[in-house]
């Protein structure tokens, strides 16, 4: 499930990409320096585990990163795992 109808929110004040599913907030912590974005940690609440939310938020974040012309530095273990399963996104790597 990729949750196409749920919009990714870039909460710049706290450096989070957010996805709210069924009233629960999943997020990715990030930091931007120059033209690079560092994805630090992905967090999905227990209520949403196993529903494809982590993959959905990562894919939406990668689309956002590509649209902004940023280069990706994947520090998050889950993002690294996602990139191994979806090597087409490696084009964004710094």
C-alpha cells in the first residue's frame, strides 16, 4: 500500500517529513546542509507497523527530494534497506 491520497508534510520547524495515517503520525527526521539532505531516522508508530507506511513515507520523501534537486545521504537504516530493494532511487545519492 503506498497511500497515494495522503500528502507528505514537510514540517520544516522540526526537520520532519510526516505522514498521518488513521490518526497516527509517522515521520522521518532529516537535516539539510547545502544541497544535501540527510535522512536520519524513520519512525512508524506500533499501530501502523506492517501496513507499508514506512515504505510509503520514504518513497514520498524521495520524490520530494528529487523535485527539490537535493542529493541524498541515507543515514537511516530503514532508508538504506529501502534503497537496496529499490535501486532506481540510487540516482539521488550524494
